[in-house]
C-alpha cells in the first residue's frame, strides 16, 4: 500500500449466493487509500498487516457507488432487509458487486440490528463521495462522525470509534456489534442491476464497439436477437477475480511473461519506477521501453502488476463489453480478429446469420479453448 488510508471503518465482508447475503464473522476493516491519484477501496482482517489487504480494488471516479442495502428505498427509517447493516458496492461498468457489513456497535435503543443510524448513513456517504471523486474533508467528517457516536451511554450511542483517519498503527481489534451470524436474507437484486458496460480501451474493445455501432442499424442484428436463446454465463461472471488471481499464482514464469506482453507498457514502466530511485524525467511509454521494463522486473513484481490489472474495474468492464458484443451478433468478426477457432465461423448452423445471445458466448468460450488446445498440440510436435 503506497500511502496511509484516508479513512477506515470497522466492517466485515459478505458472501452472496442465490438470494442470500451472508456475513463472514471475521473482524475486519474497510478503508480507502490513494495511489497515483486514484482511490483504492480495500478490506483486510484486523489481524492482518495494514499493508496486506485481502481485497484491493482500484476505483475510477464515478464508476462505483457505495450505499446501504435497504428494505424500503425512500422510507424515513433506513433499515436493511437483513438482520445486520449491510452496504453494497456496485459498479456501473459491470454487474459485479461486493457486500460489507458494519461491525461497529449499532446505535438503535431498541436493538434493531438492521437499522442504519445517521452516523452509519454518513459513513456510507463519505465513502461514496470519495468514490465519485468529490473533494471531501475526511478529517472533519470523521471527527463529526465520532462525536455523533459518543455519549454517556455506549449502549444507546454505539461505537464512537467506528471511523478512523490515518491511524492504522493505532487501530484496535473489536469483536462486537454489527450483524452477527444470523444476518442473512434479503434480495440483493432489489437494488437494481448495473447499466451495460462500455469499452474504455483500444484493441479488441475498439473493434467490438465499431462493430456494434454498425450492427445495431442492420436487419442482421434484429434477426440474431430473435434466435432461441440458451442461458449462459457472462465473461465477467466466468472470469472472476478469484479465478484469474489463482491462475497468476500458479502460472509459470514463461506464462507470466506472455501475459505481460498483452498489457499496456505504462503499467510496467510505473512498476519499475516505483521500485527504483525517483526520477525527474517522464517514463518512456514506447513498446520497446515497456518490454525492457518487463525484463527488468522480477517474476513476483510482474505477478503483482497482473493482479492489479485483473482486479481493476477496466478489466471487468472490457469483459462486459465483449459479452454484449457477442450476444448482439459480433462473434464472427470478433473470432476473426482474435484468430479463434470458432465453430462454423460463429454463424448459425446451415445459415449465414451470426449466432447471438448465450449461444454466441458459449461458442466464443469453446473457440478460445479449442484454439489454446490446438496451439499446445502444435508446440509439442
């Protein structure tokens, strides 16, 4: 972690399966720090070192929101549909969501565990404002939040230490408050789904977007949309951070080097610069300089660059853009651009129209698998 946290509060992570949000009882901290002028939202167990977050998400201003998971939006009393106070982190560039439950002591006098006090709501508002890129006087906000939690009766007023500012060394472990083991239930999908992602980088995304712009004005697109569809996962749901980060951990040095060549050279130039003595000159962004930076970094340093790229919202957004393009009939063009062995060229069997919907995504995944298998066989010969 490059700098001290801007703000920290006591929170646990949650698991989401089906229609249930279930809290992990591990005491933890949710916090924000900045690096290269971009915020990172992180979570770590309270027993873990401050510089080793279990979750580290690079956030782009305006791409994510952080709000309470509420039972009745717009109601005067803000209450969770669960038996705990849960916040949901949603991205506008993908359907990925994270859930966190407050572990500070609740402030409701009658013991309602799912009730968000004014203090709880303000903590969420400060986090959300930072994610939107707004200028926030964090120290003043944190002081006011602490004061709102202080009082003569801690049972009534809750935990005055719910929020911290730049005090990682002084954070203390607290086991109580928040949701508890029974904080399950609630339909997270009542919050609404994220908007369709849009591409922000070049290469495949540019090809995909150009194709979509022309495709949507053609009869071909309408015909593809009318195909009988099958349920199939999206690429962001298939290539989750857990899956991709596990691959990075187990990959060989040769595989890591190959993966590094697919990323912008600036990422490795920045990594090289941060690992060496500060320089007054701007890094050379040329591909040759990028390759030199890759060669200069250790395998573990390269893995860290890959991990950060795979955790970034841009990666998830690109996967979402590609999924949209495939479902809208772009498989033939995308398969050709990526030189994939797609069955029947991505067209409907016995016809000349492109596959669409879930069938197209499934065919794309199978095409990637077939291409990799044939390449591996070729290299063995």
